[in-house]
C-alpha cells in the first residue's frame, strides 16, 4: 500500500521590493537600518528572514572584535585565529548576500539556523 503526500504549492514569488529589503540588510550598518525602516512599512517573510540573519552576523562581528583584543597578544596562533574569524565572517556575509539576491530563505552555514532560533519573531 503506497501513501501519497499532497502536492505542496510552490512558494510565493518574491517581488523586487521583497528582495530590496533582503539585499539592503547586508550592505553596511546604514543599509541594515534602512532595510528595517523599509521592512516596517511592508513586512515580508524574506525580509524578516534576512534581517535576522544580518542581525546575528553583526552581533557575531562584535563578539569577534572583543575576542580579537585577547587573541592579539598570542603571537602567530592568535593572529591566525583572528584572520580565520574575519575570513569566516566574510564568507558568511557573501553567502547571505547571494541568498538574498536570489530571493532564497537559505540560512548561513552553521550559525544561520541558530540566528533564526535566537531571533525567532524579531522583525515580524
């Protein structure tokens, strides 16, 4: 006996306005603030998703800055750790920006699902 699952409807098409909020959220702190203002007038799932991802990334960046003050005093290994942390943040930022440009609600690797969990209803 074979069970079938109902066919799911395709996700709603994202409009240019939806993508604008998502993309702007990744473009500097000023872009993040502008994206919040734009999102407050027309709330979308895509915009809220990427605003949460960017908020998490910004807070992670602040944490890296504080860690950097400790790691800077550890020659070579500390400096390599600082370099690796900043490179990781750059890669995460790029992956988030690419997902926003494509209109996808794809979380950043490793930390993205945590950001969605921690900031669950923020920006909704």
